[in-house]
């Protein structure tokens, strides 16, 4: 009996595993490939920053605010669905480049500064994943670089344009390859 079970696992185990592991590669940044499952894990921290709303320059400048989309449901491996959400995926690609850019920078953020932008009320889990920390770094990178202060101020058209130029530089600097869009 053990022999038959071992043969079944030997022959059908990899096939069953392959069916469960099906994931779609969406894009590659530098040498890191991002799959649908990676992007879906990325949506939770993004929702926290969308919750912050007008106080998040990172999400507002990428136009990923809640007024654009009520919710960001998980992406599914369906060509027609991915085609309809192409604009969101392009913004998520750029956002990932910005997060990668901020990894090398030393940006300190205090608890009070997070409270001031409403982070605590939006982050229900109270945990800080690596991705969440990168979101925080990137948010305060924009504040330090363009506002020279960390208090909330109005994001006017001139400031918005400066941030867009900054994003354009990051987009050119960090290589990427799109697989699906």
C-alpha cells in the first residue's frame, strides 16, 4: 500500500503542485519579477495609504486615491480583467519603482508624524511589514524633498508637476519590463 501511495505522489504530486502554483508574471523591475500574487499582497498597504486620503502625497500624486477607485479588488489571472485594469497596473509598476528607489535612502519617521497624517487610524493591523515601511519611507521622502517639512500642506499644481518630473526620472533610472500589459 505504501508503495502505491509513493508511486501516486511521485507521478501525480508535481502535477497537482503545478496546478496550485499557477501565477501570472506581470512585470519585472531590475531583476525582480512581480507576479499577480505579489501585486495582490501589495494592495493591503496601498489601501492603508489610500485611507489616509488627502494627507498622502504618495498616493495622491500617483492618482491612486479612493475617488478614482472605491476599492482595489485582488487582481485575477484573466486577460480581459487585466486589460481593463491596465491603468492601475501601470501605476502600481511606477509605485514599486518609487518604493525600490526609497530603499537605499535613510529616512527617519517618528510615531507622532505617522499619527499626524492619520496612519494609525488607517492601519488596523498595527503591524509594519517591509512593504508598509517602504510606503512610509516613500511618503516622507516626498515631504522632505518637495515640501522641506513634514506637516500637511496643499498639493498644488506646481508641486504636483515637480513630483511628476521626479517620478519620470525614477521611471527612466530603474529598468523594467512589462510582460502582460
